[in-house]
């Protein structure tokens, strides 16, 4: 079984550390089961399950470090891997940015593991696919979807006495439903730690409705529109901002957070005052692993408060160089929303476009965080508070920074890709051309 | 690490610099282990026969087995520092069967007769379980048994056998060259891959292949802190199906381009390119912002390759056309009815695009694909007309082909093989024409070099491409550098605006080292050859913004 208990993991890590001769040694073990099922044209085409466990050793002499990994956990394999990591470390060039390993840390108990997901088996996956394919086929629609589930653990320890252990589960499901003649397409997706919350029939029903409603889309002129972004669409663009708040790049003058004349825009009001972004490893809907990638305990952190940038990511090295406290990257972020439903937002819109999701988003200018991409799988024209008709997909060129200054309303939160994201109503969103793609 | 972390590489803008924390697939090992030979062919044949026999005994009507050893060395540096050195080895067996007319696949890292037998039986069990959901039985286009054959990438110098220190010293000298010429920051990377693949099938083939690929790349940034500006310029190298000889930077492989510096053919001078990049990144800080409008575009092969990849390579993948990628990459505008009509004008008469997995030095160059089909070249677009797709054994019948095109690929022994893009290349023009001559004929245009931002819709109609370097052409002359340039077009409109193609002396490869497709996503490498090409009256937008 690929999931080791805390005690088993600790025992193996301690054993590896007892073999080590380097100045500092860190050991991590992770493993688990990853399963998937993929279907298209209303037929399952691939499904599989992988069980694996990997132990990674990092040995350090002075500022030289080397790593080795193994899949076998018998004493002989572990001994050999330690020797190999130490050999690689001794041959490695010095890393001037090396930071000594951390000592013991206090981690919270995370709620990332849910038994319902751990219990997933091939029958469950087949049922998820069946519950999506069947209703689609009955309406002469074509479903293509993908389910991936994970159940596993991660443990780490080092020669300075640090030890951490965490179990986690996840399930990600997405489906695209198309009309038989290819003139309509709809998409919906959900992700959870707890598989019992996933209902693939419900998710598929949404995608089916969008597919049917998007048939015979009309062309309207590209230009600046008020848009209502469903949480999936909002997340597609907001993650580009929330994942780009690195202090080092900002200090180096090569980030949207760099300040003219030098320094960073930390503490500046960059966004509308309704913008509040934070992360919380204990959030009940998006619990995250208890430690950051550098081994610090994850804590509730405010990134943006009332539109003001309150924190950026500081690696241990960069924090020490700048004389500040390190700030790790969060597991998922929460962008605070409001009470409005999407229906409320539509009702208050004189003229606008409802967007289900965006696609093929690529950076155009890292200086301004300008991105391009297209709408996909459900784009609708709104007039006088009502959805009037489906519209052809648009290409956009827009920056999430500009968007967060053009907020009309924020809606209820929904989990998207491990984050809590509101629907967003944004004015003056820039569509630059039309696409014939369905 | 988890598989999807690796696949992250393929999702990055090709321009984006890959973080050194992103590791390779497989176990990390010493550099020396990457040069130790794997199993003898006789041993691999015995193990393969275990799989073929075990699957047959359980009722499989067809079986193929891939015993794969995948070796990778990735080097990452930044300014004066080595950020990471990753050596990885992944070894195991993937077994694919047809039972009850349905595919089944299983893979194992337990490369012993017992492990392989159990894996083959699992593959059959999965096929039988899925057979209940299968509406139509799988039919394979026939392929001859080739017996015991071998194929090797024709390399001169195994990059994995070159001492790590020598390679690191090169990258650090690249960084120094950039810093000495005014760059504020520079990252440089070297990716090297060796796939040792043994394929056997019940059709009677035992195919041993040794495949090598290399990709040197860098990103150079200039900063004007006073103005709060920064601009970057990436390497103009191409990933290649070559050994370390690609790094020789031979004079015969340098081609002076109309903008006054060197482009590279089949070997690369990384230090020289870094010096140019530092100067370019500074120049970009003050370059003129483009006036939007219609321009004639002169596209360098190191730029055009990506446009070919996105607007021709992907839409002509038959599995996309049929809807198998509908939930992820999307479908295609190039539907079967357009192909059947026989007169669908994909491009102007000048446009001849071929698919192949045989061009020497290309990333796609292999002897046989991952279902034991001998590789070849075939036409996709002839004199502007759509004539074919990319199809594998179980798709050939859909387009009335009697044999597979030989473009089936899996990125690892543990991944199931499926249809992947071969090299897709634009044939050079037949009349003598250099890039400099082409520029002379342009009244109002932009000369674009290098891969930049790229985005295209899920059916491959509407696209927007940027680049690394943009030069304004006025009345037949390059008059200066431009910034904030991107062009937007529609695939069919764009290829029909193709007005002129330089001759074979200008022909070069562009490559994509980490091209993603499928769920779970798999990565493949593919080249696109072309000569400098002119497209008339393309819509150029200005991407500058104030925040």
C-alpha cells in the first residue's frame, strides 16, 4: 500500500538519516494512488491507476548539495541512495544562495485527506463516466470528460530535527458537451478534496444546458464590454496575478510589482478597494498542506487588503538578503466576493457578455501583466438585464490589474482549482477580435 | 514528484523560463549512470516475449510491449550561479493489448518475467472490462513484421557523455557574455534527453531504438529601473534531434539575417547569440511602439515554426478532428467534409506542407513509431489544398488509408501511446530568393524573429502571435526596431495571404521540446522546417498598456 502511516514514514526517514554522513541531510517521501478515466464521443477511451512511492534524499556539504531518489525502501536501496546523494553533493558546484536547513517546526493538522476519495476504485470512475455519458447520449449530445483522483501522503524530515507528515486526497472532474452538429459547446468542472461532493450528472447537466443554449451563436462587434465572468473564467485570469507576486522579481525591476525608480509597490493601492485576497490553510473548502515549499508552517496570510498590496512571496534566501521575514507561496487563495448571484448580475446589466471560461491564455507583456486568450464553451450576449442570444467567441487582450480596477460587482464564491473565487462583473473588458471556433 | 508537475513544462509559454525546481521524470541518479548501457537486446527480447505470450494466453488478439529506459539531464544556471543539475533515469515496461476488440494498457517498473507477466494480464483484464462500453471494435491497419531491427539518432557526440563541468562552464560563459554586454539578468539552460526504446509486437517486430535530443536556451533581461521598464530576449536556438555537436557553432551554420546579426542552422553559437541578446534587450527598452494596422509580414523560420505548429500541425491531428481531444485541447476547423471535398484552400498555391518523421537532425526523426510502424514523409497541404491528416493504425481506415502514417508516440514507458504530431514543415520556394531580397520587395512591413507569445482557439481558426524581435520595413529597407507587436489572423486567411517563400538555402528548423497533449497530459518533441516567408496584409495590433 502506497500510503505510509506517520509512524512508518518517520521510521524510514530516521533510518535514512542514520545512514547519512553529510553536513546536512533532508529526506522526503511521498506516494499514493493516482487514478483516471477519460471519455470522448460518449465512449470511455482510457482509464488507469498508478500506485507509486518515491523517497528523495538531499545531502549537503557546506554549500554543495545533491539529490538522489529511489522507489524501493529496503535497507540496501536506502543505503545506496544516501551514498549516491552524497557523491553528487560532493561533485556539485557551490550554491551561493544555499540556506541552512530548518530545525523542528510546529505544523497544524490539515484536513486535506477525506476517506470518500481514498475509497475510489475503477467502478466509481466508470460510474462517474456513465453518469455523464448517459444523459448526454439521451439528448443526442456528445460528451468528452476527464476524472482524475489522488489519494496519498507526503512526509519530510531532516538532520536538524524537522519532521512533518500529511495525507491528502483530491478529485478533479471536467466535461465538455457538444451538440451533434458541432454548433454548440458547453463546459463545466469541479474539484474537491472530498469525492462525495462530486456529482458528475449535475456537472454534466450544466455543460449540456450551455451546449444547447450556445447553438447558432451570432457575431457581435469586438470592443470594450461589461463582462460577467463565471468563477471558472475569473480564476483563469486571477491566478495569473496571484501566482505572480514574487518579491525578488519585483526588487529586481522585472515585475508588475516593480516601482519606477527602484523598489517594489508593496503597500501601494493597486486595485479597487473591494479587492481582498488572502490564503488560509485551514479554510474548510480549500484546506492546504501544512507547510510551504521551504518547510515553514503555512499561516493565514493577507495578500491584498482593500486594494492595497500587503504581502509578496519571499524565499528564505531573498528574505535574508532583504532583511525581512520569509513569506511562502500559499496552497490556494480566497478572493473575497459578495452576495450577488450570476442571475442578479445579469439583471443589473444593460449591455454585456457572460463568459463561461477562457482558453489558451498566454502572456503578452509581463510588464503590464497583459494576457491574450479566447472565450470558450458558452459565451452569451446580455441586454437590458437578460441573456439575449449566444455570441461567437472572442479573443481578448486584457490585464488582471486593469480588471481589478474596473469592478462592477463581485459574486458568491465557488471552489475552482483549489481556490475560492467569486463570479466577477467587470466593465471595459477588451475583446479584440472574433473567432469562429465552437 | 508527481507526473503532472513535469507536464507543467509543456504548458508554459515556450518563452517563459522554466524554474530550476521543475525536475525530470524518473529517479535522480549520478551523471555517470546516464552513460552506462542498458539491458542487452537478447535480454529485452526474452522479456518482451514473456509479455506477448502472457497476453495471448489470456485472450489478447494483439499485443505490443515497450521496454523503455528514459534518460534526462537538465542544467539550470542564473548569472554566476548553478541553480540545479538534474540527472534522471526512468526504466520500465508498457504493455498494450487488444482483447474483445478493445484496447487495454498497463505498465510496470518491475522489469522481471513475473512483473511483466502480471502487467500483461492486467492489460488484458482492463481491455475486457472496458469492452462493455465499446461501441465499435478496434481495427488496425496492417503493418509488416520487421524482425529484429535497430535505429539510432545519427549523433556525433553523446551530450550525456560530455562532462557536466564542461557544459556548466559553457552556460556560465553564456551568462558572462550577456552580463558583459549590458544585461541585468540571464538564465541559461541545457536540456538533454536519451530514449532507449525497445518495441515488440505480435506482428513480428523487435525494434531497438536509441534516440537523442538537445535544447540549449536562455533568457536575457535588461532593466531600466528609473523608468520602471524591463525587456527580455530569448535564445534563437532550436531544439534538435542531435548530440552535443549542435553546440559547435560552426561558421557554415551561421546565416547573416536582414536585421544584421546571425541566425543559426544546424549548429549553434550560444555565446555569440547571448551577446546579441544582451544588446537586443537593451535596444527593446527604447524601441518605437508599433502603429496598429495592416502590414506585410516577413517571418523568420525561428518564428514561423510556431505558427505552423499551431495553425497546421495541431488542426490536422485526426484524433482532434474526430473529437477525442474535445474536453482539453479542443477539436478542429479542418473537418472531414473539407478534406473529402478535395478542394479546400487551406493556403495560397505556394503553400506545400509535409509531415514526416524522417528529416535528419529533426526532433521527430525516428526509424519506427511507438506502434512499430516504419516512419515516412507524406503531404498534408499540396499547392494550398488540404490533402491529408496525421493518422495512426486504428485511425487509418477513417481516411481510407491502407497503412498508418507512423506517428504514434508515448512520452514514457508508463504512458499509453497515441497520435502525436510528426514534424510538420513548409517546403521552401523553388525560385532563388534570400531573406534580404524578400525584404527589398516589401513596402510597409514587419520582419519578425523568434518565438513569442502565442494563442489560438480550440478549433484553430483565430490566432495571435508575438515574437522576440520586430523590425520595421519601409520601402524595401529595415528602418529600426519595433515593440508591442502582435499579429492576429484566421488560419485560412493567413495561409492564403502567403505571397513568397525563400529558397532551400534559407531553410531552418524551429522546434518544440515540450509539446503537451492528452489527459493525463503527455509531452513530445517536434520540429518544423521552413524558409523565411512573406504574408501580405496581416492585421498587427499594439500590445502596449499603461497600468
